[in-house]
C-alpha cells in the first residue's frame, strides 16, 4: 500500500447497507458471497449477523484491488474463520467457489460502484477534482489505463463511450477537443483532462448541475475496467450455485448497469417460451427464480443527506425457486 493510502483515514459509506443485507435473508448456516468487498461494509454486516445467529455460516469476499483486500482484511479479521477473502474479478467468483470446494451458496451481493476510498485517493486517477496520472484501474498495474484510452482511442470511439457510458450530450465536442489537445501534447493528468472537457462544454451549460467532467470520467472508468461486460456473466455464472431460496442482492449506479441487472434477473423468471398458438408446451422451460423487488429500492432521504454519492444507486433482489 502506498504512503498516501496509508495516511488516508479509512472512511467508507456502504450504500443501502441494511436494505442490501436484508435482501439476502441471512440464514444461520448459510454460505454467502460478497463479490465486491471494497471497504468491507457489506461484508462486515453479513458477518456480524451470521455471528449473532450463532450458526456455522461463512462469507467469501472478493475484490480485484489488492489495497482493498489489505484494508478490509484487517477490518474483518475479528470474524476469524467465518471470513474468507480472495483476490479476483467478481466474474471469477465461480472459479473461486470451486477452488474452495463450495457447491452451493445461500446468497450473493455486489455493489457495482467505485469505493469512496478509491475516489478519494488522488493517485488512483478516478477524481476530476484532484491532480493525478490518468489511471482509473480498479487493480493498479493490470490492463489498459485511462491514459491509454484518452490518448489511443479514435475520435469516434471516444465519442461512443462518452455518450453511451456517460450519457453526455456533448460527447462529440468533448471527443473532438481531446483529439485536438493530444495532437499537440499527450494528455497525462486528471486535471489536464478535466480542463479540456470543461472547455468543450458551452459556458451556459456549466453553470448548473454536476461538474462538467463527471460524466466523461464515469465513462472512462467504465471502459477501462470493463464494468458492463461482466455483470450478466457474474449473475449467470453464480446462479447455478444458488441453493433453493438463495438470493442475489445487487446495487447499480448507472442506468446501463441497472438495465443489465434487471433483464438478466428477468431471464431467470421466464417460463414457457413456446409460440402462443401452440396447444401445449413443448419447450419444457419453467421459471427458475422470482423477483423480490418489483421496483428497485432507492436510498432513503436520510442516507442521501449523509452520502450524496449514493444518489444514483438502485438495489434489485432476486430469489431462486
């Protein structure tokens, strides 16, 4: 862990903590998976409830960030053998369960947001408010960085990801300004990029609303970490491991993330797919799950006051039949 990380007091607000863990319907002897350990908030609450119940329940917590593993590992050490921590991308959860000899689990949760610690540690390059090298990788040193995307993608590809992942209406202008700026000098820092984005957005649209660079930085983070590519994979990959009445409790922070979760959950609730004019079912397909949250659960007003970053969060829960 670097010196800056060591000097940052570990503060982590677990979004919709009670609602998320309530959604898992914790059982005393259950085996649970937290796919996104982060600051350890959700993991800690799951382990606390398991401990209070006094059964043999365990939790497997996964994260791709070695610094999160180190920090949260200290936080969860008090739970002893109930807590099992493994490093990896959350889509690798099935392989991690296999390596532990676990065939069935009673619940799985994932918080798809970036942890407050990653946002606040300037050296990670997630923030448009603090100067740092353009990085944005959840796991430092692995794969491409934001620097590679900003300086290597074509103008058309930059426009596409900024529009699709950032829902930024000025995506075309921003992509054009980035390409023009990097032709003179490669873009290396977060504040350098933030200033380019700000200049690309007409002044009258900069007066109100979020920081001008917020949507573009979000889009770059999603692209760098392939965040949308793995959501359906982790849901479908872990669904066969769920025991009957086992639950999935997933938090999203982006409309595209929520849409993927919603439709992937729904795909497991579908029954017969035969044409309506068939007199009898020949496909034999039956629903495998039911949706617990007909509409996504949103943060309370009290939570929004305490943690404005949770404003876009949505929680959906699925139960296996």
